[in-house]
C-alpha cells in the first residue's frame, strides 16, 4: 500500500466505517469530499482540537476536497456528547465571532485558502417545524437513549431536554446539505466521542437516498497529566500559549504519554513515531524525547523552537499601576495565589526582578513602557509593562 495512504488510514485513527470501501477508493486515486464539522462554542483552541486538522492536512496534500463546516446554528443548541448535563445556549453573534477566531488559529496547521468553509445556519435557519418532524421520524427514542451519556443520565434521573435529542439530527442534515452541494459527501472525520452522531448522519443520508459517507474517528489527545484535556485545567496546552509556556508544559508531560503526544499532536508519520517508541524501549532517557517533542510542537505553532535566550518568547502582561509592591505583583501576574505562596517563593530566593534576586515582599516595582522581567523558580517568567 502507498505509504501516504497507509499513514492516512492508520496514524492516530481508531475506527473507520467502511474501511474496505475507503481504502479501495483511495488506492484507486479517487478525489473525495472530506468533511469536518466543528461547533464554535468557545474561542480557545488547544492541541486536542488540532488532531483532526492534522489529518485534514494529509487529505489536502493528496488533493482531496476539504469541507470545513462551522456549526453556528448547532452551537446554539450545544453538543452533549462528552457531558453529563445540558450546555448553555450561545447567541448567533457569539458563534460567528468564535468562527473567525477558529479560522485564524487553524491556519497554523492547514492552508485555509484551499478549504471550503460553510456555516450550517445557511440551511438550518430555513428548516420549519414540519421539516424537523420529517428528520426526527428517522430515529426512535430508544435509539437516542442507547447513547452512553444519555443512558447514564436517564438512569440517574438527570434531565435530558428534547433539544439535545435534536442535535445529532441537525448535524446529520449538515451531511445531507453538503452532499447535495458537491454531489457526494464521501468521508466525515470526528473524535470517538462523536461516534453516535456520526452513525446518525449515515442514517439520514440513507433516508434521503444519498450514499452513506464513510467515517474516520480518532482517540482524544489527553492532557499533560493523562486526564481529559480541558481548557480550564493546567493540563491543557493552548495553541496560543507562548513558546515558553508550551515548551514547559510539553517537557513535563507524563513519561507514559510521550508516544501518545508524538502520535496525536504532531504530523510525524507512523514510521517516525515508531522510531520514537523504539528509542524509548531501548531505555533512552524520556527527558531527551520530551525535549524533542517540545521543540517539534513549538516549531509547528510558532515557526521555530523555543529559545530560552529569546525574550520575545516570554509572555507579556500589562498592568495599569505604575508602582506596585512585589507581593501584589506576584499575585497580579498569577505567580502566587496567597501571601503564603509569596513568602515561600521569596524565602527560597526564587524571585528575580530584571535578574536581581528580591526577598522583600514590600519591594516597590516601578513599571514603564519598557519591560520589567519577573521570574520565579526556573519555569516561570513574564515581561510586565505599564
């Protein structure tokens, strides 16, 4: 099998439906319409969000048509695939603003000038109540309750709104709409948490007399501590993190996650990842590989590896106070949470202001339009401006 197609079908991929059909078409050189949908529920994007985009990049490089669908309408409903409660509804303005931010961030990985962007409000806003009924009749309540998180909530007597049942139906119609635009919608990408929704979309396509799209799903990239990556957790690596912050988080991932991160967070091939795994099995020190991982990922998103001597890599903070004592400053820039944290840091001679060790919590720091470099321990540094 062609090495590119082998990589396409296997690297980071947990499931393909229908694998035999997709493999046959790829090997025959067919150019496919490959769709990925995302609900812009928040403007923050982390490395886990980029996993399908790394795969879309592979398809793009092989000449396939890439369709990026923003669910500006479905985001107002909210997907509960990975939730045990309802999501709050967003406004249309909020979802559209998030879409703009997402596109800018996705451009770090994929050539956005060569993808086809749609918003599902284009067709969902025109759907009337009678049409919703026509869509909904293709599914039973039992099928909906068979979904893991719905089943769990139902057994625990937790509320499930009818609106949540409509979500996979709405997204299924997205695939119908795209297939009508292009004559087909051949492949849909998604995380394993989207498996129920993806199967529902195949059901709707069949109901509309369209060929069922194939499905490719991925495991989720876990956080640096092995738990689910969350935008509100320290285990999250945002693609907007400074090179310093991104580097520090990556070199501190659990040793057992090194191969996982090379697989899901980089565009390395299967063969290259296997080489990393072999080096680990040969007892090469994990810290060497984690440094390579950090350099690789930082370069992907910032254009060059992290350089500790390059001050432009250090996060910038702006404060409105021209003078502030050191204790308050450390709290303002989130180096310390409490006065006890401040005492511990100062007592350990770990705080430096413009390179000078300071131990007095009342030390007055004068801020200006020039950067004041504040460092704590070996891993925290910020440039503070007035």
